[in-house]
C-alpha cells in the first residue's frame, strides 16, 4: 500500500482513530456523515468515540498487535490528543497514512522544542528559558520574574504549572514538579486569550477558522466566543501566523494555535495543540465546515471545506461540577431547560461518570448578532446554574 500518494481516499473507506475521547467522538460523527467507517483504538471500553464508531479495538496505544490491526484495516489514521506515543505513530506510518505525522506531533509534545521551533520560523513567543537543574535556576535572568514554571511535557488544562516571583520560589516549584525538565516563561500583561484552528492537507492547501476568544477557569476552558472581540488587524495577524505555522511544520490535519494578546496589542503564541480543540467546537454550528469536517478532509486528501462563519456563537463548556449540588449530592442536570432555548445546541459526550473538572459536554448558543448569541448564553447559564462568562 503506497502511503505517500495524494490520491483521494473515497467515502466507504475505513479511517483509524487513536484515542477515544470527545474530540474523537465528534470526528467519528463527521466521518460517518461523509460516509466513512471509523475504527477506534482506545483501552477504555466505554470511550465516548467508541460509542459512535463502527469498530473499537479495546487496547493500549502501545499494543503492537492492535496497532497492526488498525494499520492494516485503515487507509488513513489520525489522533485526538497530543500525548500519543510517537513510537505508535511511527509503527502505523509503516503501514498506512498517518496525519499529523509523528515528527510534527513530537515537536508539540515538548514545550521547549515547540518554542524553539516557533522562534526559528519567526513566530512571536514569550521570553523563556530551560530549567532542568539547580545550575539553570542559579543562571536565570531576573527579567524572567514574575514567571510561570511549566513542565516541558504532559501539561494540559493548567496542570504542571506554578507561578513564581523569584529564585527561591522557582527552586520550590521545580522540586514540587519533581525536578523534571521545565520551561520558565515570563508572565506578560495579558488582555485576551484567543485561538485559531487551522487545517492543511497533503497537497499543501491550508485554511484557518475565525479567531475564538477564550475564557478559562482554573486552567480549563469555560467559554469561547467566535469571532473574538478583537480588531480586524489582530484577527488577520493571528490567522496569518497560524497558517505560517502549519505550512512550516509541513503539517497534515487540524492544528490549534493558542495566542495571548497583550495589553499593548501585541500577539504572542502560547502553545500548539496538534488536533481539534475545545475552542473550535462552535465551528460545528458556526461555520460552513467544522474543524472535524476539516480533520476528515485533510486525512483523506480531499479538498478542504469553507471556513466562513455563518452565525455568531458563544460556546459554554459543561464540566462534571454541574452534576453536584452545594451539599455534595449528585443529580442529573435539567437538560430540558437548555433545550427550551431554540438557539441553544446541546452536545453531551456520553461519559458515564461525572467528576468535578471533567469535560462532559458543551452548549453552543447561536445568534444572527453577537448580542443575540450572548443573551442566549446568559439565559442558559441562569437556567441550569453554569457560571456566566466574566467578560460580557
């Protein structure tokens, strides 16, 4: 089987997915809509993606025989989370088309490699340095304080990050994080957090979606507003940087670029996610093509879809916290109250166990004006007890 060809992979073919979470679930739904059959490799027997896919290989991502089955069955394989073992992607690449490629994913798995790559292509990043030893702490430039110490690998949703004001706090934070390789980043005066979802196919066609404005709580995305409330010049610049990144990585698939917009208007790249992203969920209702449509199109060598936004959106993340009453007892939220709003679209991920901080679903509120979408979002928050967006 020639995995290097750019021939289109037509509907009816099997597509493989490493990972069984909600991003994979929405990918599998988009693939099925286009007529593809999906096989998921995931060790969780109750995985959200497996519930909506035609086949489920219930095994670890490192299980060689399961990887071989996936590679033999599927003409193309993709992933739905960034910490997939690069070795697994390489095993698959010997048998089938893999997108994104192991090389691109491995750069995004290490914050230092990622920042070095971004700097090398002229993308703006925060001042930073490597912290891997007591000597590195001794040599730190004082201008990097106050800063945030982040583990170089395996950090997401605010995990593996500690704020530090001086060398003493840096030493303490380094010890707390287990003395693993870290990056110290200077804290910058932040005005907005935004992101751009981009997609690219093997023929080099690249697209970007409108910029999303993101609000986090406790390190986890809570609200995304699309399009972001920023200037046209800033939006154009963010989309242009995102496109430059996917082209420079020779990337095939969907990539999210997270940005900081500083108080002085400057735009800095925060980090990359080599997959669809929470902040792009609203593309399902908000744009002609969704980020999941693009993921399917990119991995099958199909032309990419139109990313034009067709209605305004405010996306609300639903965490497991919503299932808990103030006294700690669990209950099922009143979904009929959400669906009572005609402009609210409910997406539940089919996870059996609601836990605090766990992503259980999202609600996209749409409108013909930004005000209409926000009004619907505020009403939904009131109706079911979701925290309201802070920046209204």
